[in-house]
């Protein structure tokens, strides 16, 4: 059963699964928290949970971006297949980095601004960017 097929050292496989699981937890918080904060901002309701989630979003995104280590471990395990897949998906992978940068700065803008219109716009942009990255 994948990933324990015996073709790679077990330590690499465990490292892959742990880093990928951490990545999924943090990034799921970012997607759900951004959506929740946006809905609460659109409802024009004060919500301490949405405020706390919005304040933690940049930190969670930075923590979740450590998931690229999972991709590095995956590249060590399946070198030829991973390299070929990245070549075939090149343009989409190239669009992921700018989307992450825009989304990251949008989260900081949503955290720092007191103007509700800017907060809504920033959260909407961040949600679109992270949804695109998840789709890619």
C-alpha cells in the first residue's frame, strides 16, 4: 500500500507524511479562517472569533508554507516522476508563487487596516488567491 511500497527508505516516507500533515492542518486553517473572516466582515457584525482568526492568518500561512518541505522530500523519493510532473504543470506552478505573494500581503492588509471596505477587499483577494493555489 502506498507510500509503504519498500522502494524508498522508511525515514523519508515518515518525514514526508509528517510534513504534509502539518501543511494540511495549517493551510486548512488559512482557507477556512479567511472565508470565515470574510463572511463576518460582509455581515458587518463584530465577532471576536473572526477578529482572532484574522489576526492569526499571516502566521498560519507562514507556518503552512513550510509544507514545501514535503514537496522536497517527495522530490527525493520520486525524482524522475516528480521532475516530469513539474515540467508538464510548469505554467500553473509558475502562477502559484505570485498568487501566494499577493494573498500573503492581502492577509497582512486585512489584519492591519481599520477601514472595513479595505478589510473586505483584502480578505476577498486572499481567498481568491488561496483557492487558486489549492486548485493548482
